[in-house]
C-alpha cells in the first residue's frame, strides 16, 4: 500500500499509460513503423528516378524508330554503326577506345 502511494498521480493515469504504450508500439514494434516508412520513401524516390530515366529512353527510342521508318539515310547510318555493315566497294576499320 505504501508503494502505491509513493507513485505520482500522473503515472497512475490510465489514459497516459495507454497513450504512451500506443506511441511506443507504433514507433518500434508495428510492421509499419517509422524506420520502415522512411525506407519505403527512399525506395519510392529511387523508383521515380528510374521511371523518369526509362521514360526518357522510351522517348529517344521512339524518335529513332520514327527516323528509321521515314529516312533512308538514317537506316544506312544505323546499319553502319550498329551492325558494322558496309558497301561492296568500301573497307571497314573498327577503332576501339580503351
């Protein structure tokens, strides 16, 4: 009985104890705690950057495809650069940078 009287009244408040327990549970033990949330937000930022990069690649590829469909010189340039094709009367020299 003496021990119960020595505890301050604000520590006996059931609402304060329940609220404190809830906050501790949400910050440290819940599957959706603060640490996980920050990790998810960082991952979301990375994925958004990847999405922007991939959308830019798609746009560039569509432009290149449009040029390949409409321009014969572009087709010839593409064949020479990507597939090392040449005309019959030409010599092809491949120079690689180190």
